[in-house]
C-alpha cells in the first residue's frame, strides 16, 4: 500500500455553531503573521510543510491537525484570539483549508507546554471560564453533526467528536460553548473589543508525538469553503456577508485578513469550480513572457483533478509535469547559459548576478472571466545562499503519481489582495501593497471603513475605541511574543 493510500480514511467532521453574536455588522480584520517570512524561510521546512498539507488535501480533510503530531503542517498564518470569561489568549492558526475553530483542552494527553518559538501554550478548560459550558449529546447541533440522533446518548453526556486523519492520527474531544472575543472595525483604522458566544471543539486527546513538537499552536481558526465555518455560520444567520479577503505580505510577513465586502481595491472575480472541497478555479491559458504555452484544455483543466486549487496554507506552487516542464523550459530559455544545480534533490537552482526581473520573463495565468494572475521573476525565483532557486514545483504525472494537482500557494498569492466571495461562489485577486490599507463596506449602514495592516496596534490585545457597527473575529498578534 502506497503512502497516499492511507489517506482515504473516513472522517467525522464536526460543525461549529455560532450564535448570539452581539452588535454584528459585516466587516472585520484579523491580523496575521506569516510563519516562513524573512530569515525563517528554510528550504526543507517549506516543502515538508507542503507535503503534509497535500496529504490532507488529497484526503479531503478539512480539519487538519498534525499528522504525526505536527500541527504546523496546517496553516502558515497565525493570530491571537481571546476565549472565556475572564478571557485567556490563544494563538491559533488561520487556515483557509479548515472549516472549524478548535483549541487544545486541559485533558490533552502528552500535550507540550511550549510550542512554536517557545510560545507558552494555553490549554482551554471550560471550568475556568464563567461562561464556558459543555454541549450535551441531546442538543440539536450535536444531533446535526451526527446527522440524526447520537448513539448511546442519555442524560448529561457530553457531545463527543473524534477525528481521524489521513495518516492515521486522530484528535478527539468534546464540544463546548463559550464567549470568544474579537475586534470590530469601529471606524477608519479603528477597532473595538466585542464578543460572541461560539460552539467549538475542545481537543482532549490526540495521537502523535506532540510533546516533541516545537511547532505546536493552541488550535485552528478555519476559513474553509464549507458552510460549517465560523464565517458561514454567521452569514447564515444573516449577520455578515459571507466574504473575506487576505493580503499577505511575502516580504515582511503579516498583512491583512479581513471579513466583509472589500470595495477598495477593486477585484476581478472568477467562478469557483462547483462541488469541490477546496477553493478551485479553472485555468484557461499560461503565458510566459508574452508568449502562450501550447497547452490543451484537457491539460489546463488537469483531467479529473478539477482546476487549480488556491491555497494560502501552501508555500510554493505546484503544477503537473505536462505544464511544469514546458513552463520551466520556456523560462530558462531566456538564459540559455545558466548552469543548473540541484539543491537537496528538490530544487533547481543557479547562479545569477543580474536583476532576475530583467533577465527572466513574467508568468501570467489566465482564468475564466478574464481574470489573470501575474507572477514576477522575483516572486517565482527565490534566493538561497548565493543562488536563485525555481519556486515552481513538479507535482508529477497522471499515470505515475497519485497527486498531480495544480496548487497555488503563497509563492503566487502573496502581495495580492485575494477576495473570497462565498455568496456568489467566486474568488478574485489583484496586485496590492499588503502593508497599506483596504476599504470594507458595512452592509448594514452602507458606510465604508478603512482597514489597514497598521489599524491594530501590535502587541496589544483587544483595544477599545469608539462605537461600532460590525463584527470581526479577532485575533491580534503579539509582535514581541515571537520576536518579530
Ligand atoms: C461581552 O460583551 C458584553 C457586551 O458588550 C459585555 O458586557 C461582556 O463583559 C463581554 N464579555 C466578555 C467576556 O468580554
Ligand atoms: C450546510 O449545507 C448542508 C447541505 O447542503 C445543509 O443541509 C445544511 O443545512 C447547511 N448548513 C447551514 C448552517 O447552512
Ligand atoms: C453577486 O452576484 C449578484 C447577482 O449576479 C450581483 O448582483 C452582485 O453584484 C454580486 N456580488 C458581488 C460582490 O460581486
Ligand atoms: C506600501 O504601503 C506602505 C504604507 O502605506 C508604505 O509605507 C510603503 O512604502 C508601500 N510600499 C510600496 C512598495 O509602495
């Protein structure tokens, strides 16, 4: 049995229910920080991260926790949220591939007490919170997630869940309800603290060697496509527009993660491929230095693999061999004298002393509705020691490799505002300075607010400002915590 055959294990998805959110409108921001920014970029870690992630993408898993106890393989961005009364802060991964919110609970077996960069992990205990309460198996949402009545449910039994992952690891625990604190956009470049009651998972035990991990986080905040996401739950109650956007600064790390309707900058949109577990779009053509690659529709659509997966939790960009080979050949044809070297058997690298933007072509991918995605040489060629390495990766061929996906990660998504519109099932992007500001429209009052990377003061938790109209899940990141 091959490595990937293990992936097809059934899983139980539990649903996050959110209700009674006070004072909600439609806009918000989450401050994020990029894990592999700047000097932290480590070649082996990049691909190890992507490989773990692809195991999950293949298995259609949308609640990723660490396979082999590696929670780091989930998302690349993390943020801080407050849970409970009085609130404790939790550092959670923000992930567009996950559909739920989930934190480690007190009972977690073999849980490390310190995680990423010595981060002191916080375990959630509903008994420590005045507002924390168990969800019981007889309650309607417990029945909903079990698609009917819960076997063996009687009396005051908690609502349990168990999640089995592609690599055989699992997380299990119970559902709780508690107050989650978030920041609301309250004015131009201003936020204020607010809270809402949320049902989320408490992971009581996990398999895998978590205790040795120095990459652990407190949990996951999911922005997946499923209607069980926190955003979809809020949207289904009519309180928010089911839209969010991210603008990830590939150079400095960080950026903007916003909930609501972005009205500035303007973004062209392309339809999402229906009935796919991930955010997938149809690619129509590939252009390299103003010349189109000669690729058939069948090749571009990647047969049964259904389009290009847009995944901010992947670092690089993966193309099936039938696209990768002509693309890289065309790029390298601009500098026929280069001496190519393999680094770590994984990356194709070379020495080049001029400006890569002048010496290599830009690559433009074209999608439905005339949406295009331009990737500059300085984005797809990354520096490593005294070399440049090609960021495009070969995901294999259909007959030989099980996963020959086309998957675009931060290599192509950073320095762009990417807008996800789940109401219209579209996605779009535009090149943008992720250290500047965007404008969000409040659907209730019609007012437009400025939201910037600098609208949340770093190192602070929940800041109080003036009156508000909107919701936002919040998560403020500590600069000092991780020495950024
Ligand atoms: C939640 O918000 C309400 C109303 O704004 C406030 O009275 C309460 O103290 C807040 N709770 C927490 C835990 O912050
Ligand atoms: C999510 O979608 C499923 C299937 O379409 C539906 O049965 C369920 O009611 C939806 N849930 C919400 C909260 O919209
Ligand atoms: C969503 O689709 C509707 C109907 O096609 C359209 O009127 C609306 O402008 C779209 N919304 C956005 C944000 O594009
Ligand atoms: C991006 O915006 C920030 C904040 O407005 C500004 O300081 C910076 O110079 C801009 N960067 C570029 C490349 O324009």
